[in-house]
C-alpha cells in the first residue's frame, strides 16, 4: 500500500495498441511505477493528462488528430502540475528532436531501447532531471553544427544572470552533470542545483535540456565544445 502510494504515475501515449501494451508490461513490473492510463493520439493524451495528473507522460511523436510535439506544447503550457514529457522516438524522426525540445520535452528514448533503459529514463525524468539517448544527443549536436543560429527570442536575455549562473549555464550546455560542474567550479553539488534552478527560473526555461538549446542559440557554446548530455 505504501509502496504504491509513492509510485511514479505514468501516462502512455502512442497510436499503436501493441506498443502501448508492451510499454505497460515493462513499466508495471516495477514496484515504484504505476501506469495510470493510456492515450491513442495527442488530443487524448492532453485530455487524459488533465484528468489523471501523471508524473511522466511517455509521448510518441507521430500520432493522429494531434502530434506529440503539439500535445507536449499544450501539456506544458496548461495549468500546474505539469507532467514531465519523455518523447518516444525512432531514427527516422531526427527532424523533430529540436522542435520537441523547444516544446518542453524533458528527454528522449528510442523505441528500440532495452526495458532497463526505459525504466531508468522514466525514473530520471520523474526526479526532475533531463535525459537524452546518447545517439539522439550526437545527432542533435550535429544539427546545431550545420544549421544557422536561431535569433534569440524577444524579451529573453542573459542580463539577469550572475556571472556564476552564466558559468553554470555554459557547463550544462557542454554536457556536464551537476557533480562535474561542482568539481569544476569547486563548490558543493547542492550549490550547483541552486544555481541551475535560478538559471531556469530567470530564463523562463522548463528544464535542463531547454537550457542547453538556449545556450546554443545565444552563442554561449559551440557544438565542438560539447559532449553527449547524459544525466546521472
């Protein structure tokens, strides 16, 4: 009873019955994860999330009525509490990665990942961290290297950041974990977490992954300076 009360509540959104069933089977084997519902398209995902208040929504990208990107955007612009969104992607969906990050997705897992990798991803996202499959991250960095830099959005500037917060943002964008940032700056890990929280709040960003996109778009870091972002 206590075990279930502390469980991570997950909503699965995918238009394929077999995929949803497989994901449910994997996740419900875990004592700390509870699948609270399913959705067969993006519109239903938004409705079900409002009804069930999941901690994590597993979101496919290509779905009828409303795709996963727009569903993510609607989920994360709605009333709180907002679920963390973990995008389910395949190798042929690379063109959607950057747009999904901008919509507020906290991370990506590939549909051919192992059960252990999926469970790990759900736990990481539920804990408020960010996660990208290394292969997705590599292609994302390549995309940044070859596309024109985006114009910074109006009203969002770096002027409100302290010098230390700016340093933390750059190190995040280079793929360092909180522990590695703490070692680099010779401060405690809780101090780094505080700085990360301030950076996200001041720049009106939803998560660590959006902070990485922001740093690229504002020229704070170049692709060659980065390594794959993997959250411990």
